[in-house]
């Protein structure tokens, strides 16, 4: 809407007032003259009304009216275009561990891989060492009872299993053992008969007869046995028989661990 300068409007108002009231002032002066004339003359016929003046200029704007009653809410408009992604926020706290999911199915085997390089040779597992080698340097028998043969000269006693005080080998490590023993009979008519025992249970024996000869005779026998730690092995001269030996050691025993049992 077009607006007007208040000063201009005021000037127009003054001009209009002058134009409007000038005829009235003139008429009033005329009437005053007529009144003076009437005093001496008779009243004349009233004149016809004058032409209405033109409309004045628009007045200044009035004060702002009160706000009207709010209208009803219109229908929802269409969604606008998506905005630009904002700056990522700070990392949140770690959530609680969820429940374990179901086990998935086994996938198909993958292709065969290339053969790897040959590795370095590893160290062999430490094998316990048990070994016995002993001889008797004196003759023995004949006796009236079975007697354990005591070997008085020891060449090896790895593992400390053999006792020269009683002639018994006590197993220090459970495993498979090999034993062999040799004997010689005297030149006298006596024969030689020796057996090897495990916990006083006879295993194998060796026998040398005189064959009607007064010469020495010798024999040897061997056995492989499974021993547990603490088992005892010994050789016994059977009652009524005799052994011959001297510094050349004709009576002997040898034994060693083949391999230890798995723990």
C-alpha cells in the first residue's frame, strides 16, 4: 500500500480548509451586508445551494488493530530434501556383551595350501637312564638253600638301582628292561643252576651239568621284562649247586632300561 509524507498531507489539509471556508466567510460577510440592507430593505429570496466541494486527501494511518483469532492448522506439507550429514558425535560407551549366537554350519573345505618349509630338528625327549653291569669274583656253593648271588664288583650302576650289599636290583623308573646273566660251574662234579627272579617270582633259568667231565662249563640266559618302580630283580643259586669264579669274573649280570613307560 502507498504511504504519504505527513507534512505533505498537512499542507493539503490546510489548502482544503482554506478552499472550503472561503465561500462561507464570503457568504457570512454578504449576509452581514444583507442584514444591514434588510434593516432598510425587505428580505430577498434565498439563493440555491452551492456545488459540493471535492473529496479531501486521505488522512494518516490509524493505530495497529488487535491480532485476529488464529486460524485452523493446515494439512501437513510434503517432506523436504534430506539435509547434509552432520559432524560425527563422540564415541559412546561400550555396550554389554550380547548373548552367544547359534553355532553356524560347517563351511566347505578350502583349497589345499602350499607345503611349508621344513622346520629345524627338535630336541629328543629326555630319556631316563638306568643301567647295571656287575660281576662276582669268588666261587659260591654248594648250599642247602636258594641264595641270592651278590655281585661284588660293579662296573655300572646308572640310576642307583643295584645294591651290592644284598645283590638285589630295585627298579628306579617304570619301563621295559633287558637283563642277561652268565655263570660257570666248578671242575668238581657239582653242577650249576641259577635263576632270575622278579619279586621272588622265577622268570628264566640256566643250568650247566658236568657231562662226566671235570672241566669248567659256562652258560648264559636273557630276559626282557616290564617293571614298575619299586619292583625287585635278583639272581639265585639253587640249593645243592655251585658256581665258580675268580678275578677273571666268570659270573656276571647286565641289565638296562629299554624305554620308560608313558606317564
